[in-house]
């Protein structure tokens, strides 16, 4: 129960159990309109909230970098423990929390290494005088992986991997 998307799934299951099944079964005797309203509430609590949050993240990213969003995936940033969306445009890689400020904006030209293992993405970017690694858990990797491969043509190997090759 400690996964980054546990709350997301719990909200879906509880909304459908309570508003999609339990309430309609109980109130169908009194009014079909109440039963349909309850199913509508379940739809809004599941898909409506997610669609609204995704649109907020899309607009925040577009206003930040003035570019059209090409990829948006629900994610969790390790290190600061934030939930939000991993967003890619033609020349930027962003992590957009829905109700907080955007603090992770990387130009794709500065990304020197990308690695996607399972549903974990690790991106290393060249900053002023250092390299920083950002780790994200993703809900789906398919769209992000294709856009990352297109934006970042070559990736440098990890330091430890390069040292092991030299020793061998």
C-alpha cells in the first residue's frame, strides 16, 4: 500500500464501489434519477478529477515554456516526494505538480543520459557545474519513452558503467 499511485487507485475503487454500486442499488427503489446521479458522481470523482488535473498541468507547462505539449504522463518525483505530471515539449522536459510551483524544467539539449526501467525513469542533465539525476515513477512509460528517445539521441553511459568497462 506504499506505492506512489496507491491513493489514485483507492479513489477509483472506493468511488465506484460507493457511488457506482452501493448507492444505486439502495436508491433505485425510490428514484432512478438518484441512481443515475450517483453513477454520474462516480464518473466525475474518477475520470473528471483526473481530466481536470491533466488539463491544469498542460496549461501550466504551456505557459511556462511557451511550447505545445507533446507528451504528458502521470508521475511521482523521487527525492521530494511530489505527485504530478511528467511533461515533454519539443525542447523541454518538465515535472509539473498540479497545485505547486514548477521547479523541474530541463532543456532536452542538456539531458545527457536517460534510462527507463519498467515504470521508473531516470534522467541525468548537465547543469551549470554539475550533473543532476532526476528519478520519476510513471503510470505509463510508452508515450514518454518514445518522446525521450526522439528528443535525446545519444545518451552517455553512467560513470560506474564506464569505469567497469575500463577495468575489464
